[in-house]
């Protein structure tokens, strides 16, 4: 079945350091979405990438979609304590979303 | 606040109990979903409803029974659950089944004793 591999599973950084999570697929993706889930919360949609090589920014967050549309990344510059949580990528399957395992980010203030 | 509400937020039940989880969306969406989120596992899609019709059932055990009486409400009826069913159950909705952006509810934290 469709699978999206996400790495790393956990990441701990000092506040102010950068953070990156990667999402990889063995098949070409039509699009990819990113969600954030705060501790004790629920997933919240961040962004959707559709075009090959697409790069989108939201303040300190940079999202990239690979040229071959088989991978994606989320990069956070100069992390803040408000960035803690689990970041999920999700790919569109047959009329449904398939989520990666998520990367849990913790930050040392 | 995403416009998707779930009740109860926490539920503890024995293996012989029958309970129901409720989800309501106030967004005018046509598709609703149940997900299971266990520790150290990806979000698992359980059921998809589109215009009140079940369109996806991901090999979920029959002890989980969904119901969608209208496009705004979704239930998950639970009976004779197992301790391994303890998890966070998330409801989500989207404009249509093909719409990818999903709005999640806060979830119900279920513990089966």
C-alpha cells in the first residue's frame, strides 16, 4: 500500500537552533500536505504543496516539494518554544490522506 | 477552534461496556472521517463518509461501528473493546471526499480497562 516514510522520528534542539523533518515516498506524489499537532492537541493543517520543486514559506517555516515529487521537507529556522509538537506529512491516496509517522520536536529553552 | 467538536473528550470503559463517540462539524462539509491515533503509530484512517454514505472501511474490527445520520454528525459506536483499542480517536471533516485539507476535532482519549 501507499506509504510515506518520515524522518527523524524524534528531534530535540536548543531554542534558536534550526530543525528539519523529511518525508519520502517510493511513488510519485500528486501533492503533499503538512500538519502540526501540539502536545495534547489535534493535527492542524499547515500547507499543501502541489508543484514539482515548489517552495513555500510561512514566517520561519519553509516547505519544499522535491523535483521528482517523491519527497518533501519542512525546515524551521531559529526554533521557538511554540514550535514544539509533532509534524506530520500526508499524501493523497485514493480519496484519502495517508499520514507519515510524524516527527516529534522538543525544544530546550 | 476548527469548527469540529467531539464528545466526550475523555472516556474510560470496561471491555464489556457499550459507548458512543460523537463528532459534529459546523463547517458545511460533506465528508467526515474517523482516525485512530496510538502512541508511536501513524494516524490510522478508520472510516470515511461522504454525503452520509460510508465510502471507506479500512479493515476495522466490527467492535467499532460508525454511523452518519446527516452530513454534520458522525458517531462511533463501541462495544466489547480490547485494551489495545485504547487510543486517541480523532474526527475530521473536509469540504468533499476529494478535498485534502482536513479539519480535525480535539479527539476523544479512550482508555479500555
